[in-house]
C-alpha cells in the first residue's frame, strides 16, 4: 500500500515540477517591457472596441462548433481504418491458411496465444464483403457530415461579414432607386 502511495506522490511531484518549472524559467528569463499596446485586450482576432457588456457575435461559436465536429470526426477514422485494413488483408487470396487464421484472430480481437475455432476463420469472400461494407459505412458518414456542412453554409453562418453585405446591398438598391427617381425630374428641367 505504501508503495502505491509513494508512486502517486512521486507522480504528483513530477507533474507539478514539469508544469511549474517552465513557467518559472520563463518569468525569470523573458524581458518585461510593457507598453499600452501590449497590455490592450485582444481576443479572437478582434481588437476590443467599446464596453465588454455587448452581445458577443454568435458566429465565433458556430465556427468553433464546426471545428470541433470536423476535428472529432477524425477520431472515427481509427477504428474504421483498423477494420478496413484488416479486412483488405484478409481478402487477399494469396494468404496461407495460417496467416489467414492469425489475421482473423486479430480482426476478431482475440487475445494473443489463443486461436479461433476453424469455423470462425474469416474467408476471403467474407473479408471482401466486410471491406466493401466499411467503404459504404464511411461514405454514409461523410454524406451526413457534408449535408450538415452544406446546411450551415447555405444558412449563411459561415459568412463573417453577412450583416455588412446585406447592408451594402440595401444601400446600393436605395441609391439605384433614388437615381432612377431623379432621372425624369432632370429631363423635365432641361426641356
């Protein structure tokens, strides 16, 4: 019991040293030259303007959520790649029965040293079917992700300057309307 506590204590001490040592070294080594520009608030690529009690633009959150969704989807590739890689190896007709049995054991997640029964060895046809199913599975997964991305894109959530564009278009339309309305008045004055 004391051996386990000693390991925990050693782990906590080592972790604390590895976290605090670089911060302490950085504080001692780096220069301290404060200027008003360096000490100004700067967040998410936008310089602070006005009060901090204004409504935050929701598009920052939308982009962050999209990043998380597309970042997390990469984690789903690892199990898929493992199954697909094992299935394509098993689908190779040049494999011997011993190699096929060993790969089947790996694909079925059997412990090393144990062997599957002869009826559980995956045949080349079954492995090819599993590989094709894996391709369809990942294609459906991508389709769902792309439909979601297209929906967010079509909704305009990815347009950073959406409000400015609509305001600009409205002002252009008003300007064109005013110009067209002034045309007959000018021609009447000229005649």
